[in-house]
């Protein structure tokens, strides 16, 4: 295990003392297989799939039910075995999305193989087979935007370093922590496969120093794998412990903290020889390539103002409402329900009474968080500079905010709004409680759209 207290990135904040994670971090993951699932044809924003099934069809768990139609999409599979009740549009986080509703008729099938309890022999698996597994298994990022994994690994750039992201820096979320504790063997085997698939020389499993048990567990699994002789000496995999600081798990911040390299503005990690994948994605790689199970399930943290906070392993398409009921229901009537963590997750309901549907679990849903509602009003900016100091992307959020409100998109572009990573640090730090993140994110999207339109005109 390598500990590096100095490897940091500029900006960032320390949102909490960690007491929020304690709510759910010590409880073992529980499995939950609902009677029906609602599998969205768009698993991440813009990741649209064409559904291949119709009402009345019978599907088997892991069967391909959707083909990618967009750049951001990955193949989609049935998350349970049963009958398709309907293929219809459903409301999800304020948008209508086509979905496949399946009634479960069979018990869940656990993937086969000893890879979940011991080091797997991967010598006979070629790089091409790994890349095919990543693509055919519908693997995506499982922490952020849900970027299709095969698009990262099929790069023609020279990759020398693979970073496996277990930082889980957002307050409240503990699903990755439980995965690192409970599924360490599958995770390490997945990292070894991704290392081989990426062509990189070394892989680092990166996590923050507030998760010492997970770091110890993974280090001892790696040691055991090396001693067993199954893991070859060329498989350079290390655990890297980083200082706790938000957003340590941001792709660019992680790359800078571990390798010292800066991804150029408008560039990608591959431009500096790096691929970053989430720990959940590594485990999914092992499930697919060694266990034959595509990405159809994930661990979700259900926490905050709920009776029994915890982590649940559920099939894709599970209802968030059902998961909140499973966690004992919300404990405050004046509340905000957030899909994900408090810094980056969208608020999907206010004063939710437990009645209406909220959203459906997708491959990149890390958590469902209920917070007591706090009413505050935005105040004028006092030019304190706090947001500028905290911005890990090196932006001036208050200037972008003003430019965006004036609809001055030329200025937004000059201020590099396109580089905003929507981390939430600026809003968190602002004493005037300005909604900076919402507006810098909107400015980013507007600027990126203009850039895309210019590129199309030029072509
Ligand atoms: S401007 Fe964007 S990147 Fe910078 S702190 Fe705000 S949300 Fe984060
Ligand atoms: S932190 Fe808030 S008050 Fe301070 S400069 Fe930024 S927007 Fe203005």
C-alpha cells in the first residue's frame, strides 16, 4: 500500500467531518430483487438505446434488450428474468424516457466462478477478449456521467497508467466503500483484466485515507494473489491512499493527485496516457469476463433522513421509491430527495410524502439521499473570492455566474465555462448562498453546445 499525503490538486473543499458516511458505512450490503423493474432505454444523459423487446416477450437475466443508438450509450440487458409487461414512456427526473417494464418470474442467478473468492488465472484471456467483454457487457462508468467504458479502452492513444477510482469523495455515499470491503477479490480480478485491456504498465486502486479498512483489505488480497503465483509479476497493481479532500474522485483531480499530470483544457485523460475507471466498473468487468454476467446490477447507498440507512445490491430498473420504503421510509416531512450525493446529485423531489414515484436505478446511480429541507435566499455576491479559491478547475465561478445571467455566452466561453466539472465546491463555499453550481453548469452546457455547432459548420 502506498500512502501519499502530498498528492493533492488545487482548490477543493472539506464539506464534512465524515460523520455523514457513518450512517451507512458499517452495515453489510443487502440484496433486494423487486417484483418488477423499469429499465430505462437511456441509462445516462444522452445514452439512448433502441429497445429490442415488446410487451409479452419473455426475457432472461443478462439478455440483450437494447442496442446503442447514441455516442454515450452502451448495450442494455435485462436485469431480471421474466415477462415484459410494457414498453412505454415513464417520467424519470422530470423527463419522459422510453422504458421496458419487466415482471420478475425467476430467482436471481449469481455469476459462476471462483473469481469472487480468489485470484483468477487470466493468462489465457487475450486483450481482444477483454475489450469485447467490456463492450458486450454494457459496462459504463458507475460514479459520474455513465460514460461507456469501451470508448475509453478502445483509444488509439498510448496508455501507461490505469487509475481505479475508489475515492468516493462525496459526503454520505458509501457504496464503493462496501464494494471494496465485501467484493475485494472480484474487484482486484477486474482491475487485473482492465489493466490488460488498457495496455497500461501499471494500475493504482485509489482511495482516500478515511477508508483504512478498505485499503488494508485490498492490499492483503493483492499480496495473496501475488503469493499464489496466479498473478504475474508484470501485473503492476498497487493500492494508493490519498488525502481526504473533495473532489478527489474527479477524473482530472485524481490524475493530477496520483501522476502529477494535468489534462489539458478540452482534453481527455487519454491525452496524458491515463484511463480512469470506477471500482464498480472493475467489478463489473470481472462479473462479465469471468462470470458471464453483463452489467445489470449495482450497489446503491440509501441514506440521510431515512429510518434505516444502508447499502443495497439491486437490479438496474429498481424503483427509488421502493428502495426508500425498504430503508424504513423518510423521517422528515420537509425534505429534499437527491439522486446521488449532496454535492453533484440533482434534487428530484421536495417535501416528498412517500407516494409518487421518484426515479429508477440506472447503471450510474450511486445513491438516494434524503436531506431535511433548509430554506435560504440568495444574497448579492460580496466578491470574497471564496469560490475562485475553491474551484478545482481553476475557474472564476462568480464571473461566469454574472456573464451567464447577462446571457453573455462569448464571455462565458472566454472564462472557460466549458471546463466546469459541476462539482459543487463553489456553491458549498459561497457565504452569499449563490446558486453558482447550477448556473456554471448551465453556462458550461451552453458553451459546449456553441462549440459543437461551430465544429459542425466548419466540417
Ligand atoms: S465552477 Fe464548476 S468546477 Fe468550479 S467549483 Fe463551481 S461547480 Fe466546481
Ligand atoms: S464565494 Fe460567493 S460571495 Fe464570494 S465571490 Fe464567490 S459568488 Fe461572490
